[in-house]
C-alpha cells in the first residue's frame, strides 16, 4: 500500500539526511509492504514504470520494475534544462539546496539505467549532471557526454570533496548547526 508520507521514523530518517519534512512530504510517499509475513514500511519514490524506489534506515530496494523517474516542471512541455541524479535522495538534496529551480529532473535510480534516460534527454539545451564522484558516476557522465556532447555539464564540482550531493548537503547542514 502506498500512502502520503507521514510516519515519524521515515520523516526523521530523511531529516537526518538533511532533507526537511516539507520537501520530503511534497516529493515522496510511504509504502507499506510485507516479506515472509513480516510487515515493513519505507519512503517510496515512483518511477516511470509505476515501480517504487524504497528506502528506510535499514533497507534500499525497488518494488515493481526498476526504471528511471522523470519529473517535468513546465505545464506546456519540457523546460530548456534537465538535471540528472543517480538517486532520489540526491534529487531531494538539490531541492533542499535550491540549485535546480525550474529544471526538469531525471533520477536514474541506478547508473545501470543511464540508457533509459537517453530518450528523455533529447531536446534539452542544458543537461546538468549531479552524479556521484565515483567510478560508476564518472562512467555514466562519460556515456551521456558521448551522446549529448557539450550539452552535458558536470555539476559534481560543487561537491567534489564528497561522494555525492547528499553527503555534501549533510556536511553543510552540520556546519550550519554548529
């Protein structure tokens, strides 16, 4: 069952990751499911195939078909810019940092899905990649650059001292609170 995000433990988990409750609740849901007759719950983020990326403090998985998530901000067609993220926590981090205002977004939900994102990226004048600073993130960036050339902009310089945008955010949050 998928319901609006309300569970205190899930909201607290996202807040520990630097995501404010209002951003979490506006962009995520809550999934209740069972495995081997045991009940569980997780933050749920929908993908384009109707599957759900599931996260909680102890669990990271997908329910249904694994796919990308695509979010368009414009009502009358795509915007000129698209931001690309590996996972939805990084997307929520970008919203928290207010660095992608007005841009459409693609969340790969795994770098193995980079080819699934390719058709969605056609027509953008700017593709801002907020991928992880690891081998998988660099490989995904290289694949997108090979297809879209200078339209692809590596934005990981913002968080070059960290593995990903969420790690950068949580370190910024910690700095602000001390």
